[in-house]
C-alpha cells in the first residue's frame, strides 16, 4: 500500500421530495465521510474509511515431517521464497528445524517469528490489506513437511480494515 488520505467529508444534497413546515426540502443525506487508500497491488485504489484497531497479521507453520530427503519444500511468505536445503537447513529434529526457520524469518524487515517446539508463529504487518500477505508452502517431493494455519494462502487478521463510507 502506498498511502492513505485523511478522512474527509463530501457534501451531498439528497432530498426525499417532501418539505418541512417552512417549505424547505427535507434532506435525507448531507455528507459522506470517507478516505482514499491508494495503490494496493491486488485491489487498486479503494474508497472507504479505516475501521477497527491496529493489529498485526499472523500465521503458524508446523513442521509435521522433518524428512526433506525426497525433494525440496518451498515456503512463500510475502515477497520472499525459501527453499529447504538452500535457505534453511534441516535440523536434527522438527523442533530444531522450527528454530532455524524462525531465525530466518526474523531476519526479514516485515516479519518476526518465534519457535515453540515444532511450531513457528509468524507475525506480519498491520494495516489495510495485511490479511492479503501471501503465506503458502509447495512440495517438490513425496513428503508433506509443513502444516499452515490459516490455510487460505494468506496470513490472517491485521487491521485496521477498510469499510464503506459513512453516509449521514
């Protein structure tokens, strides 16, 4: 995301066709309150307003099988791609591999990670569209090494979100 404008009011005149006791038209809407969110890669420009609290996107990667001998596994996190045996080494057990992967992720400017046994908890960016940060794994062998949460191909959560303009 490139930028977000301050919230602003767009004055409108929308009447219901009736008149008040003085003969003036009755307004049913007088303004929109909105913000512009510019240049998101997937969504383009969005008109709306920020809503909700600031929170980071998250996900977990569980090492479900520590055997990487039948091929390469690839982790996709945001704009980064990591190959087993190239970007991270297989540990002596799943816990050690999780610690290695968490350390690798902690070297990225947009993410942090911690390992607890064989589970890596990843924290990503906050803000609009932070729930659209890619988070996937690919296998080029016969063994499925990882389990991801969420399974939606993206980190989950993150805020604030973008909601519809307020019409009043």
